[in-house]
C-alpha cells in the first residue's frame, strides 16, 4: 500500500495560521543576529545604540518576541508530528519509518542551511529533538505534560549549573565566553569585516559556528523536546478545535500574559541594574526562559480565539499560507536577510540601528506573505515542502493544483 502525505484538504487551518504568526514573529529577534555582532543578541549593551527609539524597539522585542515565537513554533512542530503520524496510521501503516526519514532529511537541510546561508539554523536542532519527542507519541496527554515539565526544568537546571561554573572559573579561562558576551572593539571590528566580506570568506566562520551550535545542543535540547511534547499533548486534547470555550482561552491568556510579562520585566530590570554581567547569559536568562512560556501560552490562546471569530478572513488566509510554507519561508528569511546584511549582497551588517532593522523585518514579512499567496494559488505545497515530502515518501508528490479554483481545505 502506498502511503501519501497529508493533503491540503486534510490540514487544520488553525495550525497553519498559528504557525504562520510564529514564523513571522521569529524574525523580530533573528534580525538582530543577521544585522549585528553575535553578542548583541543576548547582551544589548555589547553593540549599537540603545537610546531613544532604539531602546523602545529593543525592549518591546525582548518583552514580546524573545523566545516567545520560538516557543510557539516548537509547540506547533510537536503538533505537526502527531498530525502526520495519525495520517499514516489511518492509512494502515506504521508512522515511525517515514517520520524518522522526514527528520533525517530535515537535519540534512539544517546542516546545508548553516553552511550555505546562516549559522543560526534551528532545523538541525528540531530534527534531533523530534527524534526524541516522537518516542513519547503513545503517551497520554497527562504523561506528555509531565515529561514536558521535566524537560523544561532540566534545561533550566543545566543553564544554572553552567552559570555557577562560570562564576567559579578564573577570568583568564573565560576568554571565549567574554568574546561572545562582551567583545572588545577589535573583536567587533573583525566580525563586521568578516560579515561584510564575500560568501566564501564567511564559509569557515559558518562551519565553526555550526559546530559550536551542535556542541551546545545538549543544553537547550531539553527545552525544545519539552515544547514539542506540549504540542503533542495539545493535539491529543484537540485544543486546536473546540475543546475549550473562548472564555476559558481568554482567561488562560490573561493569566499567562500577566505572569510571563512580570517575570520578563523583572529579569530585564535586574540585568540592567547589574550592568549585564557575563552570568546574565545563564542566570538572567532564566526570567525570560520561564516568562516566555506564559506569554507563548497567551499567544496560542488568543490566536485560537481569533481563528474562531468570523472576521478578517483574508488576513487568516494570508497567515495560513505563510504557515503552510513554513520551511520555504524560514529558509527564505535567511536568503533575504543574508543578501541585505552580508558582503555577498548589500553588506549592511553593523550599519543599521535597531529601529531600521525593524523596517527590514516589515519588508521581509511583505515579501513572504505576497510570495506565499502567489505560490499557493498555483501549487499545493511550497517548493521546499514539496521536496521534503517527495524525499520522505520516496516519490514525486503532485505539485500543481488540478483546477484553478481549487482551494485548500483544513479538515483532517
């Protein structure tokens, strides 16, 4: 029996809308890694102006975007794994073989993404986390939530232990940490010169950064796994449909937002009060780490309510298009931003203030939304999604829409 992937008529529009919002929101933070020296992503005082409108942009992005949309995206990844597994099981086949092949392919795409475009790739990490999370697919929602809490606590504990080790280590042994957290002017100048150089000149840097990301994977991998387990549990609870009322969702959103913002605001204030010491990389991060869970929960609840309301149907369609082409759009973000900021393109690395970077974000959003709408009006899948599916199922998937007025439906 041939096994086919989930077709557009089986997709859940709520999942695509939320994934689309998450993917667009991720760029609010990623743009800083594209546009400025690496240290500025975690330590805002390391590089660039931080006054006036630039501080407002930094503060609001830290408050409402940092780790929040990535959390949401990770949850959706876990949900999608269950959706695909159910589709294969409904066809009378085991889901594991195709799921593992799918993630091996994703890992390969992630490695190529790191080497060819951008060192900050998350696809490889998601593939490894997905291999682990999938082992829990037959657990009950209650068990999934328990393992998720354990994984999230484990990641937080690992961060704290590394922070303690850094505190106890002599300063002369922490040169690498300081260069990542608070680089000197000379180090900043070298990084800017490298990023404003050509593609080949940056290849060695991308390779080293990729290896470092892989080596540090064991620290933040438990968080990704835990969030995927949450997504699997939410799918089993049928949260993306009508299990909970709008009133319940709005109440949960209010609680999550209040707790999440309180933790994030307090943690950020402490970092500024303490002068952003190197230990903020491990201890100060904890407030945003846990606060992001509450805020991401609020986003999810609010988006579910939004999906149910009979308003802004055109906006929902556009967001769903972005979510349906998530892999293509994620890689496209790197391609566009790489062209804008690196030397093989416009070479604006280190040149734009934070508020100007936000304008680039709006531009990229407009491109992704427009291209997604254009493409899905003619084809069933995004180009990268089509390749991923074809390799996963070992057969070329139908790409063009059969009739001009064919529209994707979303019932599984």
